[in-house]
């Protein structure tokens, strides 16, 4: 399991990004992936790099469909082989 | 109000970072700042850049006290002048 | 064209990451992608999200082959539809 | 010595960020800090956290002066105690 978080900043589309973030949540629900919305980024949990990349590409394509002409996406990936991890296990570990 | 998130990765200190994250939470509690633990990063809410930077420096110094010799810190800052923001308002906006 | 940069931090493998970075450059040369080494991250230029993701996955797998048990990868992607971009054009634009 | 890189994304100010990046370079020259422009971010070298934070705050304030209402800043900091580092030493190490 891979845990990652990502944030997308649309350029040239006003200062508010809330409607774009909501659309990304829709994409995540359609894909059926485990995710946790945060104030600065969205955390996701995927079985493979392919699944993770699918999320990033579909989320970018969604914003383009909504008319965004430039998107900066930041992703952080935690890829761990010595231990099974999940959003839940990572939240619990530091409690 | 500035909302930011940050993550610290210690190098040369094993694969587990949980005890370091818990120590950073202690630093945040001592400072008395509003924060939200996440699976990949910790979100904070500060009144100024100074307060934000104080958090980052004290968190780094804490890990050094614990014996860490190299730390990579990633920070994302949302600095917004057209609207008051907080961890709570940002979570709410995209619901 | 997509321009991105990425940095990989290995955990549990000492404080030096130089040999891992050099191995990632080898991966990039084998793939035949345009890239620019930087002090904090490596910039790449790809024709598609697929090509970009291939780079990230192969770079992670390379470090795993070298024995790394946990890797934190940070990626920033500039996806722009209103203009052709490249590493060179982006460096030039802000000169 | 601390080596870091940072990137600033202005929201609500069109899709082009080149003029803002050039202004940030001016800020860096005025401060008199060592820096290296990259396609995705700008690397800097500072003697302390204070100096690093001064760069980030002044760069944000500069964009605000230019009329930007919202800025997302991403920073990566390499803080290393076991070894002297610089932009140059980090570029050399992975060659």
C-alpha cells in the first residue's frame, strides 16, 4: 500500500479553488479510492503506483474540462516496503 | 491568518519516523498553536510568517536534540489577503 | 509538454543520498528523457503524464533494488495548456 | 549552511508567473544571498533558518506589493549537521 498526498493549484482561474477541490473529490469517489481531505492537501491510499498516477492524471484532466489552462500539482509519496501502511495506520502511529 | 502544512523526513535514523512526529506535536502544543495531524503532513494555522517560521525552526531543533543529523523539511504555505482563512474554513470550503 | 521536478529521500539508509541520486540519473538516461539536475531536486520534461509517472515509478524501483526500504518522493508538476513549455523555455522566461 | 528551494504560485493573476519570478530574483539580489534559478523552483543557500525565512517572507511581501491576493509557497529545506553543504557541493555530490 502506498500513502500519498497531493494538492493542485489552478492558475488564471481566480483566487478561490474550492469548486476545483470538490470536483477532485468527485473524481476520487468515482475511482473508489480511500481518501482524506485536509486543509492543504488530500491524502490517498493506493495499492500501486499505477493507481496513484491514475488519480493524479484524472484529477488534472477534470480541471482542464472545467476550463483551467494551467495547473501546478504537488505530490508527496510514502512508499514503504518494511511495513504495511495506510492512512489510518499513519495517523495512529504518531498519536 | 496563514494556513500551512509541513512534513519532516529524518535521514540516517531508521525507517520509522513516528517518535519524531510525536515530538513535533509536543513542540506545537508548547507553542500553543492550532494544528491538525495528517497522515502525510501536519497542518498549522498562524497569525504571521514569524510564528510559522518559529514552528519550523523549533521543530527542526527538536529533532537535532533527539540526535538526528539530517532533516528534509517540506512546507506549503497558503498566504491569502482577499479572505480570512483557517484550518477549519479551508476544510469547510471544499465540503 | 509537461515540466516537473522531483526529489527522493531514502529513509533508513544513512545521511548521504548521493549514490541514490546518481542511480536515478542513470534511470533517466536509460529512459532517454530530458532532465536537469538541481541541488534540491531533478527537473524533467515529458510528453505525457504516462511518461512522467514511468520516471517516478522506475526511480523508486531502482532505489528498492539498491536495498532502500522506505522512500519519500516529492513531485511538482507544471501542466500547461495555453502554451508550449520546456525546461529551457521556463528557465528563459524568468531571465 | 542550509540549502533550500522554493516556488511561489500566485492565484488570481493570470496563467503567467514570469514577472513575479523575476521580481523574486530581484529580492534575492537585494538580500545578497546565493541562489540558483531552476525551471520549477529557485535554490538558495543560507547561514541560518532566520535568513531563509527572511527570503520567504520578503518574496511573499513583494508579490503582494505587485497586487497578488493569494500565494501558495512550497519550500524544501535540507538541514544537515554532519557535513557542510552548499548549492555547489550538492550539485557536485551527485555528479
